[in-house]
């Protein structure tokens, strides 16, 4: 069998230990970079688009809620939206529950 001391190798000059320490962290750094570009960055871009969409809502826009309701925005406040889902039927809900702004033709 191999001797433990032989398998570990001989003692170097000491500079190899510092280089080896960095090389042992290199896979962790690579994983963090991959997670950033594949998970975190796209999620941040999508959240930014959602915030911009919510900030740009105005009266008369046709929207879809996260619950699946289609309708026309008839009133806005800082935190709530009033939407007409049928003639003379209005619903008030949180602004953050708007999923998308649609075209008028899609609602009919």
C-alpha cells in the first residue's frame, strides 16, 4: 500500500500553499458567477420590468390581474387600482396584482 506521507507529497517552498489555497476557492467563485448570470441577474431584470410596467399604468389601460381577471382601469391611487370587468361592475385591488397590460382586442 501507499504510505500516507508519500501520497501527500513532499514539502514545497511555501509559495505553492498560497497558490493552492486560491485554487481551492476557484470552483466556489465560478459557481457564484454562474448563479449570478443564470439566476440573480435575469430575476432582477424581470423585477425591474414589472416595476416599470406598474408605474406606467394609466386610466383606460386594459390589464390582466394575477387572478386572471381582464378589464379596463377606471381609477388609480398609489397602492390600489379600480378596474371595470363588466359594464357597471368595478373591482378594487392592489396595484401589485396586475400581471400585464394588454391590448383592447385581447379582452373581448
